[in-house]
C-alpha cells in the first residue's frame, strides 16, 4: 500500500509529456478573417504567423494547443472567466476594467502599430479633419478616447475589414484606425487593388507595442514561452520572414 501511494505521488510530479501523453491547453483567439500576417480565421480554420510560433513552442515542449475561436469581446470575457487557458493576442493595456483583480502573466510575441489610414491627399492634414473614424468591430481606438467622449469624433464600426477599407476609399469615413501591418498585407495581397489606395498617417495619434500571449491560470507556461522566444530566435525570425513580418 505504501509503495502504491509513493508511486501515485511520483506520477503527480512528472510532466504529462514525460509520460508520453500530450498536455493540452486551450487558447482563446479572435475570429477575424483578414488579420494576416498575424492570424486568419477562414473556412473554420485558424492560421497565420501567431499560430505557427505557438505551435512551434508547443511542439518543443510536448504540448498541444487547442484554439478556441470567438468574436473579440466574447473572447476577452471567456478568458477572464477562465473558460480558456491562454489568450492571443492580448496586451496589459487592453480591457483593463474587465481584467481588474486578475493576476495575469504576459509574454511579448509580435510587434504592432495601430494608427489611422487616410487617402493620400489627406495625409498630414491633422486630427481636426477626422470627424468620423472607422474601426473594426470590437476595436478600441485608445489615442482618440477623449475626442470621442467630447463628441468631436464619431466612430463607425465594420464587422469585416473589406467593408472598412471600402468605406475609407469611398469617403464614408475620414480615416480608418487599424493595425498598419495588417493593412499593408491586405493592400499587397488583394488583386482588385493595383496599389495601396490609402496610406498610414504617422502624424496622427497612434499606439505601438506588442501582441502578447497571456494567462492567469498558467503563469509558468508563460515563463516557458518567454524562454522559448529567446532560445529559438532563429526559428522565430525564419517564421517572421516567411510572412514578411518586418
């Protein structure tokens, strides 16, 4: 009996991967269709640079990631509730009210710049010209919160990137606040546009930082991922180059 108890205790301390069993973790991700190079959810499949890096990490540790796809706001809610083990993308500055009271561990993964795209003729004309700002559904344009609260700027949401781009080109919105890398990827990969008909205006307020992998259930897993990003830099750089993420 004593030997049996000791054996049980030993099994409890041995990682599942060491016993030949995969440790499965769920990751809450977003359902945006045109979010490359970061991600893409199309025809029921989640893909992109983010997934390739995460899968490479999982493989190196003997884990498996199960991707749970949600609309953005629901994804955040499910993450806070603990329905999923991890979230990607996340950021310490996003939905802080919803996350209040949670001790969340973060690992920086991919850089981002969120800014305003405008028609070329409107570049450099200043923020006063932006009366209606288009955004993807669920986005929060943090640099413009004061203008929005004061009524000086109105928001118009679009549930698809294609619709937001078309609104901007047709002049239905004065600018579109979005991730600049996603916009660049879109313009260079959509055949109907011979060249990018809009430009990023760096003189307008914008936000830069990282997309993070996060968890409040498994902080040690986040530590492992941080270590992986440093020890496997050559592999990560190879994946970034494959997606032209420079």
